[in-house]
């Protein structure tokens, strides 16, 4: 997977995230999103974080003369544990 593939995956996930958020808003404030939508939204957010992390790793490796293809997707528990 190269940087362009990752960016395309990010774009697809962002579109899905927006669709899920719009769907929950359309359901009305009182009704809210159903459990499957909330679970899927969480999964999409986690996958987005992993994709952004992988892209940052690849760019850093390239900047330091290393092989970007050696970058690996990190577990959600690691990526989600980063401080902003």
C-alpha cells in the first residue's frame, strides 16, 4: 500500500463517517443513532486514526532515508493511546 492508496482509503472512510453522522442527525436528536451505526462510526474513526498514523510513519521514514514500505499498521490500542 503506497501513500496514494492510503489517502484514497482515508477519503473513503471520511465519506462514510460523514454519511453515518448525517444519518444519526437525520434520525432526530431524540431518537439518536442505532447501536450498529454507533459501533460502525467508532470503527471508522479508529481505522482513520490508523491510516493517518501509517501515512505519518511512511512520510517520516522517507524523510529520514528509510524504506517507507517498512511502515506497519499499528494496533488501535496503540494509535488511540496517543496524546494530542
